[in-house]
């Protein structure tokens, strides 16, 4: 799943990035909508989305041969990095500490199974951003969740309001960076 407009940069192998037209979507975290539905709605409404394709590898599994719980967080963080690269702002990672992470495991994925990590910005607050993500395996959604990060000045200080250019980039209202 990618949005209809072109990406602002070439993603790493296996990934694709979509950046859309101006729009907004309700957070969706309390609506009962699945993460897949919320991400699809975000893409339709022009919010930035990322899809990364992977295969479950040996280090990603536990002793039972299915995905280890920790790999879901790693994939969500990788998608966040892809998103920040897509808006030409990878340095923001040091300014966006994650303050909340929540994941629900739906079903197992097995060694060598192909998967997609779908990721979207679903809400932008005064100084925070809410992401939703879904891990889709051969049998459907294997895990999904929410990650919230807060914009800071990168030092020991607390939250800092979004500058207008970053708010625009996070809400899809800027043209893709060149």
C-alpha cells in the first residue's frame, strides 16, 4: 500500500514511501478501527505513509520459530526512520523520543515468511506525533500498534511545539522534498 503520489526520495531496498496531498485523519486509536483501516484512511486523506517489505529471518524468531515480540518494535522504528527520510529530515530522530509504544500480537509469522510493515502518521499534536503500524504476514495482520513521539529541542529540555514547516511535513501539506 502506498499513496498515489511519488515519494520524495528513493527508499532503501525493500521499502516504499508515499507522501500525499493535504489532509487530516482522526487519530483512530480509540475508534475501534483496525490499524490497517486507519493506515489506509490516512493514505487516502493525504497523510504520509510508509510500506516496507521484509522476510522473517532467523534472528527475528524465538525458539518456537515464529516472530519474536521485540522485532515488531524494531520494524516500527525502521518505518519511522523511512518516513523521516522521506520528508528529508532523518536528523529528527534525536529530537523525537518515543514516549509511548503499544503493540497487539494477532497471529504468528514463521521463518522465511514474507511480510509488510505498514506505517502512517495519524495525528499531530502541539508537540507530539502519533503513528499507527501494522505487520501483515501471509495470513493477515500478525501485529499492530501505536507509537507516540514528542518533539524536543534535542537537549535535556521537554516538549517543544512543532515549527510550521515540520507540522506541514508531518500532516502531508508540503510538497515532497527534492
